[in-house]
C-alpha cells in the first residue's frame, strides 16, 4: 500500500456560491494534477525495488515467492497477485535473489545507478528429475560421515560456531569423488541456520560447496538472508559478539579501504610477492637423478635442508600501503574499485588470534596479531561500497586467519548496524 505525503489543497467559499470561469477551472485542475504528481514522486523512494513474479510458462502470478537482497536483512515474499516491494535497499552492487519451491532460482545483479527498479520476473518451473544412474552417487550415511567436517568448514570452529544449528540438515547431500579426491555438498532447499551467539536466523541458499583434498582448498558460495532470531531484538551480549565478529573482518577491511581509514581502523597492509624456489627445484632434480647415499654426507645434509624449504619464496614490501594505492577508479558515486597484483599481507593490530584458531592450526605458541594473505583469483578489479560489500566475492581469495574466521558463524549482514 502506498503512503502519499500529499499536500492539502483547500478552496474556501464565503457566504454565497462562487462560480469559476472555464479558464479558472482548467488552472485548478492542472494545479491539482501537479500536486498529486509531486506527492506520488515524493512517495516513491529512489532506492526501491518492486515488481511482479509470474510463472514463465503460463504467466500466472506466483504468491509466497521469496525475494531478498543477499547478505542483508532486506527480504520479503510476494503477495497473492505476485507483487512485491523492497524499500531503502542498500546502495552499491548487490544480488537480488528470487526463489520459490518447484521453480528455478533467479538472481539479478543491480547497481545504484539502476534504482529505482520496477521488474517483471518470470520464474521457470523446475524440470522433473529423471531417474539416472550416477557413477558416484550421494552417500547414504553422508551426514554421519561428513557432517562434522562440513560444519567445521562451513559454520566454522570459532566459539560462535558452538551456538549455531542447521535446523534442516537432512536437506544436505554429500558426494565424495575418490577419483578427484573432492568432496561436494548440495542442498534440496535453503538451509535454516540459527546463530544464538549473534542473534540471527539465517536462510542460506547453498549454491555450491567443495573441498579439494589434494591441495586443501575450500570453496563455497550461496545467497544469505538475515533476520533477528525469534523476531526479537538482540541481547546486549549478542550485540557485543556482533561487534567482535565485525572488527578485523573482510567486511571491515573493505569498508576501511573505501573510507580511507586503514590505519585508523587498525589495518596494516603490505605487498607480498611470491617467486618459485629455484634452488629447491634444482636440488629436487639432483635428488631424483642421483642416489643420495652415493653423495658425501655434507651434500646429503644440504639436500635435506633445502628440501625442507617452501616451494615458493616470499618477499614482503617494506612500506605500508594506503587505501589510495589500492583504489584504481570510482565506478559510480557510491562504488569504488580496487586492484592489486600478486598478494597483500594484511595485519589487524586491534585484536590477537583467538585461542580456537591456534588449536585449529595445532600451534601452542602465544597469540600474535591476526594475519591474512589475499589475492585476486582472476586478476580482475573488484567493486566495493561504503558498508564493506565487495563484488564479485568469488574473485577475492584469502588464506591465513581469514580462511579460518570468515565462516557462517561470524557472518554479519552488510546492514547489521
């Protein structure tokens, strides 16, 4: 329902009837139309998305379809006639996700310059799944075998993770390819996750999850809608947990770059260049060609010393980088782009590593400042906005502290404040 903040037009009459001329009547009508038009324009916010969802094959309206902006708390469902409206949508580059049972999910990427949007969305019915023979079928006892592994790598192993529950975990299916040494996980429906540590109920539409045991790389992605848990405002402890989860996070880092606050927010950034360890490659070649026992002991000791070195040599920059040195352009009034070659070595100096992280990496040393390394997977610039949203997220890869901490248990909506 539209709320019109219209100005009132009052024509007063004194004592006796007053007749307007034709010209006066035309003026009054034109004025009224102008006022109503201006009132309607005022009622339509610039940062709004509305539309209608229909069956792509029949054109029939689809009620109760889920419509949300991923990684935010902005979401709704379509009405009985398929219509929906989202107001005060975040500015930047975001994905609008539209889904409904028995229909294929549609994802629309929008930017601030396109707002407001009025859309007609046609959902395609899902094709009936045929009974096919799969060479590597889903494992019947997948949750019992892989459930903990999935939780550790998807929900996380931080203290927050202990307070997270996937309510419909039976929707998950696990497939382990022994040939590829690859674990993949899919879900029949959006996962419903209760995070009591942060006070959120999360609907996570899992689009892909894979863990490569050959190189230890994890990749997962999906679309997320946040709501306050049980529809209640967060408790004071949950607010503190949210602040802790935000501080030092990738979202915090991106916001700091956008607003030129790296030093003020506790981040130190250096360039990192990796080059092949040529001496190790040479020694490995000699080690294979010659029987090590035929060499003198000092040569054998040298071989073993070199072979313990990493395959890549790391060279760190001396100077700290500023936000300006990472920003390459402004895509629009609210969006900036960052790019960097090779790697960035990032230290967050306002917090030290959690004890759970040290246990995860099996180290008994004292906690250091939080260190992470990041790189651009496809060597392409990514877009960022003031709230710390970055696009495309799958092009921004990390390892180190962030590879452990950036999990569902610590995930926040971009508009959490």
